C-alpha cells in the first residue's frame, strides 16, 4: 500500500497505474474511506505531518523472508553440486594480462576459468583487486529497524515518499515492526548506521502511526548498497576476458535476484549478453544510453 498525500499525487499515480493495468499488472487506487476501513490506525488527522488523501495498492506485492529465500536457494544450489564456502573472505586476485587465474581467499587460493562478481556493496573493492581501477558505482549504507514484538497490527506493507522523505513498514511473523527509510547520504563500507537516520526514520514512523510512540526499538543494522550513476544495474562482460559483472542494483538487489540470476548465468555460460540486458553494460555511458527510470540525474545517492 503506497500512501498518497495530495490530489496531484493521486492524479499522477492514476496515470501510472492505468498504464500498469494495460500491461496486465494488478493495481488499484483506494479512496481515503476504503483505506480507513482496511487500516484504521494510520494518522488520518488533517493536520498530520503527512496528510493522507488515498492510496495506491498492488495486492500481489509484499515482502519475503530474506533468510528463508537465501537458504532455499543455497539448498537447491547444493543439490546441484555447487560448493558454497561460508566465512571465506576474498583477499586478492591473481591476474595475467587480461585473464584472472585465481582468487585469493582467507581459506586459500581458488583456481578458476571464469569469475562472476555479484557482491553488491563490495563490488568496487573486488573490482580494484582485479586491477581495473574505479567503477561508476558508489557504496552507500541503508539502515533497517525492528521493534519489540507486539500483537498483530499491520498485515500490509505500507510505504510513502513525500517532501524528500521515504519510508516503509511491515510486521514480521514474530510481531516486530520492520521499517526503514533513506540511505545515510554518505559513502561508506561500514555496516553500522548513524543516529540522525535513526531519528529521521523514527519520526516518520510516529508521524504515520502515532500508536507506536511508546513501542521500543529492538535493534537496527545497516546494509551496503551499490548505487549506480543512473540508477540502473550492470549485467555485463568486463575488460578482462573471464570476469563478469552483476552489480549496481541500488536498493533492489534482493528482489532482482531471481531474474538477474538467469541472465547472469546465461552471460557467463555463453559469453554473450541476452538482448534484454544488452545495454546494461559499463560502456552505456560512453554511448549516451542512460537508463534513468527515475529521472534523478547522475547522482547515485538519489536513486532508489
């Protein structure tokens, strides 16, 4: 459920959702009255920080349990004979001219014929280990938060973005409210966040659900996001003959995992990109093909 906060937002969303319906994607626009019936405890006060005027709804959308998905893929990969080595840090790469011969790790050297990079926020670090210099990617931190367990309150994913604010919230099976907002706005590889974002996101939570004001925060953490210059990803070959890149997914790496995996595997196997990902390469900026769906310009931290 995406909350809307003005008549202009309703009109703009209606245009987008009508286009989605024409392409077969389920989508609905809810009036304020219907939204109140479904989620009665949102802040519907006319003097609220973010007055609510309606909502855009995709009933097929939602959240997935990240750990369950990852372990499901891991078990399936293991059944196919994939060797998954845990607690194994990449420390370097052995290169001869335009070919990588091996990967150096904290548990020894791995010789290989082909290497695929799919490491999200650490992409630029491994890229430099391969002797390739810099990437058109910035690594930013995205914090997430979870409250103490409470009784069932929210059986939807609620999101909104207005006035430079971005916020999302859902309730986990254990009862904790899971929520987050914007990135930390400065580049870092540290997986811990700073307090101004904690305050900012908590204020957003209280503004939209005042009943949470006395609920205690259980924990918060930070993940690394590989933010690209135009907000679009890279699935492509690289200047090295046997190195392949899957990166630049910004906030959306988890949800893009299944589909991108098919195209990445196809690229590695056949040494040529599928036509669907043909322009998602590192040279698209040289060709003037910026795939900037959001229209935020060449500023990585603005792309969500």
